[in-house]
């Protein structure tokens, strides 16, 4: 089975010098479009240039210790195609299976967009609702996911009913960083609370599959409400180390969820963590 989870097989470490700035990326894209002699291309170029002159969008605080960088932080000039809303019943954990020594998460996400919206997949946008970088940085993936649940895509068809959280990196053998797992716990809990998914310990969801390579269309599936991609498709994603951590992750999510759903006030996060501000560029592994 491929360790890759719907990600390009090419090396994605963040460009030649690994420090490709947002402005440079956008202006580069604008320059490339000069040869396209159409009014639409000119309008697109002007819009991209205007966005390049704008400050990067601020991370959006959604929960104690959790901020999410909106999609425009990495893909303002990469408009999605038509997307549909979802009625999520559970949450699904993935990894990109791309190199762990990337230097700029934004370039990894842009490479994923090009691959997944290109001829190989033909999807309207990256298929994951959210990404998490090794510094604990959290990114909106598929457009609109910060505002509410949107429908995902997956290779071989999607069983549906899930919101997808994808760890940036290859965790076939390596384990994610503690910072990434901390953010994963907070992100899963926030999505569950927003979308009304039961993440108490032992919680399961039952749904009728829309058709994946593992669960053919019409199959009734029961799953823990926090599941691994390999539970839904024949893949090693999100990697054995992450799968081994899922029981503890579910326990931690349930614990945080209890703090939000009981009358006691939620204590402030111990170190005022703002992972999103790190932009995934602070450290090479
Ligand atoms: Zn996956």
C-alpha cells in the first residue's frame, strides 16, 4: 500500500531556498500569467497582486490555546472550485506523507493544491479540511472549513460524513511532534463541539457509506468518532505511530471536551500557546 495520502510524490520541502514568501509566490504567479492574453487572466493577476500587497490574514482564535490560519494565508491566489456542505458524524485523521524536513508549510499546502486540483485527482480544492504542521501550526485547508463543515474528497471515493484533519509530514515510521499532537487534540475537540459530534470516551458513529474502496456504497459502518484514514480506506495513512497514539488522543479530546461542557470555567491555557503565529517556518527537523 502506498504510504502517500493523496499527496504528490514529488519532494515538497518548500521551494529552492525554503523561504518563499507569500508576496513572492503571489507575484510569481501573476508574472506567469502575463502570457495569457485574456481579460479574465488580467483580472486574476490584478486581484492576486492586490492580495499580495495586503497583510497576511490574521490567525483566527477558535478555542483556548487554538488559533487557525485561514486559507488565504497559503492560497489566496488559488481559488477553489464548487464545494458542498457536509453533515459530519465523525473525524478522520490523515498525514500528507510528504517529507518531514519541509521548511515552509505554505509551500507544502500549495503543492498539495496543485496536485489535488490537477489531472491526477481533479478535485475542487485540497481534500482536507485542516492541516497541522510540526510546530503545532494549524491551517484551514479546504475553503470554508473555518466557517462550517464542507464535504471532503478521497482517492477511490469517499465514505462521506467526516471532517478531515491532516498532519503535515510522513508518519509511516516517525512520530509527530508533541506540539503537533497538542494541536491535534485541541482541533479535534473544537470541530466536534462546533459540529455536534460526540467525542466522549468510547463514542461511536454509525452511517451509511457513500462509497470508499473499503466500504462500498450503501454499507452501514460503525466507527469511533475519532478514526484513522486506514479505518475507512485501504491505506497505511496516517501511519502506525499515529494510529498507536489514537487511544490517548481520544482520551485527551474527551477530557478537553468535558472542560467545555461542564459548568466549571475553562482555565487559561498554561503557556498562552499561539501555534498559528509560528507559520510553520521556525524550525527544521
Ligand atoms: Zn489519509
